[in-house]
């Protein structure tokens, strides 16, 4: 089914009802959510939301409405959305005789180019005052401040994005998860561009905590949140190992932040991500004091009583980390002894 001739593939009665909704102005809101993905709010007996995804040639790849209609593949709300989408894509309007005509659309760029700086500021301020996410996003994206306020602003942006997408249900649907993650990318970029290493790390850790926490309140069937968490861990490694211009005290503080982070409650049930952080800490092992702290941390985790049946896989990874430390910094005898212990453990695990 294609957006340019969808009427041919839908029951005529449904097409007529959807068209009536469209020309009577029941499509109260429409916007592009992502590349070739659109959201429409339709007023009927209640207000319903329609999601439409199309291909490059106009094929309707996916279409969903949250109304209770179940007598066919397409409801009248979706048809109304199709007519609206056709108008958006082809820049046509509808007159009272139900005939489409082409109209010249004044672009927003043309309007804004003729406004003064003061007028532009007023417009942006008025819009942002009614949209907490937009307001926080603008502040995070364009603020030059590298201080504690920047961390607080990033937290406010994260919180507003979570509220926006979880809504009254407290859960993010599959079709909204991609957009949710895309909005969080502003925080990723803020951390990446922040020159203060400790602040950049704090911002990235905020995002990591929310990303892992989001597995509990979002449908990540598409892997968007998993990608965000992986991207954030890579960013944390990039920040933590960018030692140019920082002293030993700051390096120690970075290390201690990472080690402390592994005790955060959000990692409960996500041992792999905790081990990823410890693996980043290996970069600091040339310092004897930090190396000893890391070794003690890993050993204490290995000695912890398993909380689930998958823990032995995590223990194997932690033993590998410990072996890397001993192989590189321990004595030859110690490395050989540990190799024997590790081999024995791996043999038992495979049985």
C-alpha cells in the first residue's frame, strides 16, 4: 500500500469515514518523529494516536492506531492520518468541495530570516516555556558552562525526556523507543564536548545509569537502548583515558569514580556492564596503589556468593580481568599459578 494511492487498498466505507475526519479537521496534531516516521493525533469519540512509517518511495511500511477498532487492518483514524500525510508530503490543501489544489507554502526559514534577533529570542523563549524538554535541550546543547550547573541541567534534560516518553502509562512503547534514545543523544554530545574531564565523566555516568534503568520501563525490541548503553560505555572509556592535561590527582579521582560506579544499584542484574567498567579501570593499573584497589575490588566480587545462575559466567570474565593484572604486573610464579587456577575453573565451567 502506497501513500499516493492508498484509497485503492482500503474498504470504501472506511476511506469515506476517514476522509470526513480529515476534511472536518479532526487531525489536530501531526509531526515527524524520525526519518520517514510520523505521529498524528486524531479527535473522535476520544483522542487517538496514529503512527505511520513510510519508505522512500511512499510505501506504507507500518501503521498503528491505539483505538479499539479490530474489524479490519486499517481504521478510519489511520485513513485520516494518511490523507494528512499525503498533504504534508505533497504540499496540498483541501477545499470545501473535497478537491485538492496545490498551494505555495511559505517556509519557516523565509519567515525567520526576516525577523530580528530579539524577535527570534522571544519566539524560542515562548515555545520553550511550554516544552520542558526543548528548554533543557537548548540549554544543554548551547550553554558554554563547564560547571556543576551543567551536570544539573543534563539531569533535568534526562528527567524531562523520560517524563515525555513514559507519559501516564509509565512505559515507553516499542515505536517510541528510537525517538527517546535520539533525544538523549544531546547528553552524549554534551559529555563528549565538555573539556573538564571529571564533569564530562559525571555527565556520561548520569546517562549510563538512565540507559541501564530504561531497560525496566521501555520496550527495547529494536535494540535502541542497548546501543545507547554501549555507546555511553565507549564514551566513558574515551573520557577516562584522555589523560592529556590532567594530573595524577584527577586521574585517581576518575578511577575512583569508575570503581564506585560499579556499586550503583542500577547494575543489579547487569553484571556485564559492571565488568565493562572494571575493564576500563585496567587503563589505570600502572599506578601500584590503583592497581591494588582494582585487584581487591575484582577479588571481592569473585568471592561474592552468586545471586543467580548466570553469575559463574561473570566470574569467568572477572577472573580473566584479574589474570590480565597478574600477567602484566605480577611475578612470573604468580602468573603461572594463576594460569593453572584459571584453567581449572574454565574446565569446571565447561562440564
